[in-house]
């Protein structure tokens, strides 16, 4: 509750620093566009997509796949509602990796609730570790 | 022709199709899709011109909101 009203990027940076003060977080508060993505993520090994809107997911996936040939993007698609654990999987399409059920969409009847959002977020994080630390196909 | 669509074999009664025609044929109406032919991304601007031929491996990924 004490973070209500704060910018998400600032609150997240503060939380990460409380967990581990050694982690350097570069928090940037902008609405991303394709040209910014190419610049801001140029030094990243892996890009994690966690946008709300399908339109934005589409924009970053197209940008990474067409303009950033050495980058892997791990995207979250299909995490709305509750239950149905086993519908959530990871699918691989070259440099695009998608975690989620691939179909549920957030709506009034199907809100984004912490359990499934958390499952997908943790699967994305786990996938990134596999890429960075080895043991997988990357 | 026979193509692979989202990892499944699919027989289609045409020698070739554009992406737009395939989407209509399959009744894929989602607004935001990521489409690849043989692993190559096809951007939306090319849905009317990029063609799918016999033996092609096509991926049509649906993007839904929520994150």
C-alpha cells in the first residue's frame, strides 16, 4: 500500500534494491516505441516483454525479430483469469519464446489476477536464466 | 497443397495463398498476430503479398492483452 501512486518503474527499482542493493537498475519512465527499443535494449542479452496491450506486444516482437538480429525475446501471452494451471506452457519459435496459455485475454470477466500473472512472470524469469546460465538450447 | 500450420499438417485446396487469404480461410480474426513463413517473420505490411506454397512451415501466433 505504501507504494500506491508511485511510478511502476520507480517502485520496482526500490523493491529490487531492498532485496539486493548490489543490483544496478536503470529505471526509464517512457512509453516505448520501436526506435527507443532498438536503442535502449541494444546492450541486453535477452529482452523480456511484459506489456499489458496486445498492440504493444506486437510492436516489440516485430521490432526485435526484424531489427535486432542477435536478440532473444521472452514474451508473456495468455495469463488472464484463474485456475487451469496446465494450460500455461512455453513455446519456442526461433528467437521468440512465449510463456502463457497463448489465448486468454484480459477482460472484465477475465481479470489479470496475481496467481496466473505470477506463474507466467516466473516462467519468463526461469527461461531467461536458462538462456543466460546455459543448460537449455541457448 | 500441404503445409504445416502451427506444427500441424494442413491440406488446403489451393496451390498458393497469401497470408491474408490464409487468415480468411482459417477464420483467424485476431488483430495482433505474429506470422512466420519457414521461420521468417512476415510483417503486417506484407500480408497481401507474401505467399504460402506447398510444403511451407507457417506459424500464426495470437497475441492477447494482459501482462
